[in-house]
């Protein structure tokens, strides 16, 4: 449970007016499933439902008999199913039991040692409110603890209106950091996105498959997803043999922080132990000198071990403040900690307004901090928030409202930097006056 804030209720109401964007909802989807070939056509709803069930399985534990449960209303919201035709949704979900998949077919063309096939969801039960399902024993371990995976964002999944587009997105997003996908015979890719069906077999010539399926799918991925893809072709004489895709993320490049210094790697581990997310810890190594960062970590660890001082309730936030204020070099004098002395004559309403302004600024900073994290760290942070949030309407879901987003980023700010102390408010007020 997050520590209760002493911030006045008026401050919370004011900062609730601040606009925040949708947050991603990623999960790790095993490549064995991403690179599978259904032996029957899969509708758009079935592909979306499959993702919803897999995400639910990855993030929640089954019951003692191996069944997972999900509320139909939650599933419909997550996949963007806004129709009142729940019978169609139910029938689509039940039909998933009948679809046999060949697993990891991309490796079939290379060096896959064993051919595997099975249904993905062998058992499904439904009531008016809840779906229960089990996952194939052949794939269960890979699904729950994938060694190789694609990070699938359910917010993106919900946007698609064509089943082949969703299949193309899943195939390409795994290769985002590489910049290009593996090559695959175009007939194999046709069967992956359309299923081994009469519809797929009707595209016996590549030019028709490209015109009717690939071009619209590429256009939809580029307009709806957070990646940009381009279809590429490998020729064998005049015939198209393989296809592949270039993949990149639009906007400023997201550079992976590569650490090859053993001292720095050890320091990152110490910061993670203190409570920082790994992606933030790595980023700090690019923003501070090693000696400065090491001194701050040592300072915080020494402060945590000091039994004579007050307990450090949020070591990660304390480390951030130590870096910002150079506490490892010069500790802030206690005399500067009294805002009332520093700001004589301020009435209570003025102090409340100062806190409101500070919290609004912290909310903006929390949004920026969150957007700089890796997708996996973002997802972990959302799960931590939802676990401690007792009000269902304030949890982050597929269609989180303004109040939920504000509550979330307020929580992120408090978790990241802690409750504002008087010294921080004094510095904030000084910046306002100077500005």
C-alpha cells in the first residue's frame, strides 16, 4: 500500500485537470506462438481474444487445477470489442478450442529440430460473466516464462480492424530493435496470417496476395501501431521467393544503453537493489560521472544503515534527491528546511497554493519519467500501482479515464521522488519567484 499523502484535497482536485496520455499495456508473447501457423482461419476477434487470454495468463496465476479466469466485460474492453453482440464474442472464444497450430514455423525453414502442433486452449468454460480456460501443456512453460518473446501492446492490438494486420504487427514487433525481420517464404507467411484455409489457398500467385492482403495490412500497421514497417522481397529469377520487413520506431531513436564496464554494471546492480528500475539505473550512468554516482549510492547506503537517524522509507527517491542536491558532497543545512521562516507572512492558503503548483509540476515530470522507461519496466510499474489501488475506477486499464491517469502519475511521482519536504518547496518557490 502506498503511503497516504498529506497533500490537501484541493491540490488533488486541481491537478486532476492536467491531461495525461494513454499508457502502454505490454506483455511478453512467446515467439513459439507469434511464429505459429493456424490450421484454420482466425478471425480478428479470435486473434484479439487469444492475446487477451495469454496476457492474463502471463500476469496472473491459475487456480489449483490450472484454469485461468477473466471477466468477459474486462476482456471486451481490453480488445476494443464495443459491440453488444456478446453471443458472437462467446462463439468466437469457444471456437479457439478447435484451432490447431503448428508452432514456431519460421524455424521450420531453418534448423528447427522438432515439428510441434496442438491447440493452444484445449479447455474453455463460459458463464454469463466469466471465461475460464487452460493452456496446452505443450506450450504452457514457454507461454508463462518465455526465453524469447515479442512485447505486444494490448492498446495497439485493440486498434486493428483486420486480422492479417494484427498478425503482421506481432510478427514484426519482435524484430524492432534489430531493424528487420527474418526472411520467410511468402507462401508460409500467407498461411501464418490467413491460416491454412481455402481463402489462403486462393492466393496462389504472390501478386494477388501482395495487393489484397499485404498492402492493406502494412498500411494499417503503419497507421495504428507504434512501429513502421516496409515490405521487402527476395527474388529467385523473376519469381518472388521470400519476403521480409524492415522495422523501426518513428520519432527520435531509442538508444539502448550498453554497459561494458564491470564497475558500472556493479553500480547499476546496487541502484536496482536500492529500488530503482533497471532502465532508469542504466540511464543515470549516462547522465552522471561514475565517481559522482558511486558517491551518491554510498551516501544513501550509509544513511540507510544509520540506526540513529530516521528510517529512509523510500531509498530510491532518497537516491534521486541525493544526486540532485549533491548530498554526497555537501549536506543541506537543517536551517534551510523551514518554509515558514523562509517565506514570512504567507497565509495557509498561499502555502496550499504552493503545494498545488508543486504537485502539478511533479505530475508532468512523472509523465516524462514514465515515458523514458523500457516497456517492461512500464508494465511492472502499472501492475504495482493497480495492486495497491483499492478504487476500481482509478486502476489503469484499456480505457483509463482522466482521474485514473492523474491518480496513476501522482502515485508515480510520489514513488519516484517521495513526499515533498520543506526544502524542496522552498527551492520550488524560489525558482518561481526568480522566473
